[in-house]
């Protein structure tokens, strides 16, 4: 006789097994059995109080720096050299005034600073343009702020700059002196980086139609100074300065009355008065070329007109060709 196995017993057994399996899965999924989630800390929002604190701290630092500057000036705790150069004034007053023009207005890009030696004398020779000698000021910022040794650039300027009230005193304090042979030789012998703009007023006063065409470089006085001291000559090419005040004419009679080499007429000056004195925000490039050595010449070369002419012409041609190369790369006067 066949043994009958009740079906509900097997069903109950299977149900119990399934129940145990579901309980085990449920327990494995229970939060208490799972690892704790990683805690992500959100960044602290910038609150109004933190912004106010930053402004307050910056203001406090500025007040401290100003007080320290005034203290040193009143106590005489600063040095002035024989030329009138006052590094404390230059670094705390003069250069901070020029930096916004350099960084924000002209957006100057500098290259070739490695060609200026970190120590010893060197003579930077640059093209000159722009109606006002702002190119010299921007070159001084480039060397001081961007050269690894932060060397001051001692410019050799025309007599007119030192005859003008206030301008002459500031120029002396900023480290500049007369563009004469004795001063140039002394600066180079003292191991300074000097700068000369051989085109002079012919360069900064030329019409806009002749932009980036170098004028005559004189009779080679700067080459003679370099040869006498053995200082290398560093050709410097500046693009951008020609467009800050496009000179379209001049008032000769007024210039003679004022004792000026020229009185410029630009699209904005004198028609717009003081507003016309604001330079146009052209994009600038300053490139320092490879040094031209002078310590291989004998002492007599410094007085030889042919030797001086040959080196002067070499420096001029180097700057001119570099200007052409930089201009070929530039796509827009104001955007670069």
C-alpha cells in the first residue's frame, strides 16, 4: 500500500526556508548592519562678515605700512646715493604708482630678462616713442619687478626732465640721471643697470606715420661708455608705446614759447583738454635681446669713430629687426 505524504507539510517546509532566507537578506540590508556613510562637509559659505574682515585686515595692513613709511622718512632711516636715488621712495611710492599702468592698462608682456646679468654693470639700449616717455617708466617696472634679482633700472634722461619743477626731483629719487657720458660711465662702473634711449626727442616726437621706424642713434656715446667699463649692451625692443598718443601734428609756435621740443596734436589732445592726456590702452611687448659684449675691445676703441659707428649700427639694426618681428606677431593694437 502506497504511503501518502501530505502536500501541506512540504509547502510549510519550503515556506519556512524562504522565510529564513528573506529574514537573512533583510538583516543584511538593515541600516544597523551596513557601514556608516561617508560624511561630506560642505564648504563654508563666504559670509558678509568674512568679507568685511578681509577688507578690515587689508586696511589695517595698509595703515601699518603707511605708518612705517612715514616713520622711516621722519627719522631719516633711508639711504640716498650720490645721484639722488632713494630706493625707499622708489619702492614704496613711485613703483606702486606705475604698476597699475604696467599690469592693467598696458598689460605688458616681458621676455628676455635672462639676458640682463644678475650682478655687475649693463647698459640697456631701447627704442623711444609715444610723445611722453612712458616707455622708459614701463621698462623700469619690467626690470625691477620681473627680473630674478629685482634690479633697479637707472635711466639716462634728457636735461629737460630735470629742469621741470617736481618732475626733476621725482626723477632723481627714482634713480635716474642726466644722459651724459660721465654719469653713464660712473653708473656702469658702480655695477648698475643703466638705460639709454638714443633716439631722444626725435623718437618720442616723431609723427604717427613713422611709427616703429627708428630714428638716428646719435654718434655712439652710449657705446663708448659701455666700452670704457666693459659692460654688455642689452638691446631692448618696445612695441605698444607708439599708439598711446598718436601724433598727427604739432604746434611749433606754442612749443617755442613754452621752451619745449614740440607741442603735440593727437586725436584727443588738445581738443579734449586734460582728458586727452589719458594714454590709449594699447597692448605692450618688451623684449630684451642677447647681450652685445664690449669687454673684448681695447681701450682705444672707445675713441675710434669707426668702431663706435659699427657697434651703434649693429645695436640699432638688432632693435629694428626685433620690432618688425614683434609687430608681425601682433594681431591687434589693443588686444595683442
